[in-house]
C-alpha cells in the first residue's frame, strides 16, 4: 500500500510539473505576440522562469526521494501559483496591446490580483516546515494556523474586493460590497502586516 501511495504521489507531481511547464510556455507564447513595447514585461516573465524551474525541480527531487515530505508540494504549489500569475499577466498585457481581444479581461485581472498572497505566503510555510515537512516543535502550531488563516482571508478579500482592481483599469466583476472596508481600511492592512510577521 505504501508503494502504491508513493507511486501515485510521484505521478501526480510529474503531472503537475508538466502542467506548470505548459502554463509557462503558454505565457511565453502570449508575450511573444505582443509588440516590442512589452519587452520589459517579457524580460520580467523570463526572469520568473528561474524561480519556477528551480522550485519545480526541487519539488520533483523531494517527491522522488521522500514522497511524504510536504515541502515538495509547497515547492510545486509555489511554482504553480506564479506560473498562473505570469500567464494572466501576459494575457492582460496582450489585451492592452490589442484591446477587445479577450472576452473578459476584467475577470482575468480579478483572478490574477490575489495570486500574490499564496505566492508569498507559501514561503512562510516553506520556512516553517523545512527540511523534513514537520514543524520544529508543537509550539509553532499557532504560527502555522495564523499564517494559513491570514493567507486564506487575504486571498478571499483580494479576490472579492469591490470597485477598481488594484493597479488595473477594471472594476472587479466578483466584487462583494460587504468587503469594501478591506479596500483601503484597517482590516486589509492588518492582514498584510500579519502575513509579513508570520513569515
């Protein structure tokens, strides 16, 4: 049974790594279709390839040697989040260069904006659980719970925050009016500070 679980874990990790690679390649294809004015964006996206490939490779190496180590899945999740973010950013850059190409650029912008939260928050879990996938001691559990809760709350509020999407020209189509206080108010800032403090 243990051998079967390990085999499934390895196949799942390889499949996820292939998906990450395909998403990243798709984003590069999108960037390559944009005029030279987006060269800076393309260079930034290529720079991300170092992070994505490194974390993906480390995740795969750990899975093949220690399938039960959660650090492997954190590394793969980190790569997945940032590869998705690059693809969304590429689509938005393309839309800016060719207005009207995308049916719902506002929706893509809404989905892209909160990705930085798990992208940053996963580093906190990596630091907490490195190297064996376990907390240094049970006393660290409150930090882990606080970090997880902060990531969840900040992601949800960022995703459903009403009004203009931060650094975008689109109104959030997923916005919920009840979350408006999180926009420029204290709650959102407290969550950001908590995320930083946890890390």
